[in-house]
């Protein structure tokens, strides 16, 4: 799923099937057992890097926020925390 898919669904105000599956996966990935990266590859047929790039674009959309506000806010908060930790460690 590329940037155009996220942008196209944002324009339509709805999540694509893949986007909805990604949000569902983030809600419950721990149920799959094993490494999250393996589950990503199995469920979405993409690398973990590509998945996280796509997920980060997705959680910035109003469509994702409307679909699952609690999850999207949590994912945004986690992302912000990781970014802040990287910026602090980069200053050392």
C-alpha cells in the first residue's frame, strides 16, 4: 500500500480494506504470537519497514482517527515518545 492509497482513501473519507486491516492488526497483533515482524510479513506481504512507513502515514489521517480514535491517539503518542527519545539521545 503506497502513499497514493492513503491519500486516495483520505480524500474519500474512508479507510481502504488494507488500512482497516492495519488498524485491526495494531489493536491485536500480540494474539498472533511470535515476532511482530513475522506477523506483518504474513498478514500484509510487506517488510516491517514498509509497514511502519505506511502506518505512520495512516495514523496522520482524519479517516483513521475517525475509525478508531483511541488506537490512533495511542499510536501517535507512542510515535512522539520514540521521536523525543531519539532527539534526546542524539544530543548526548
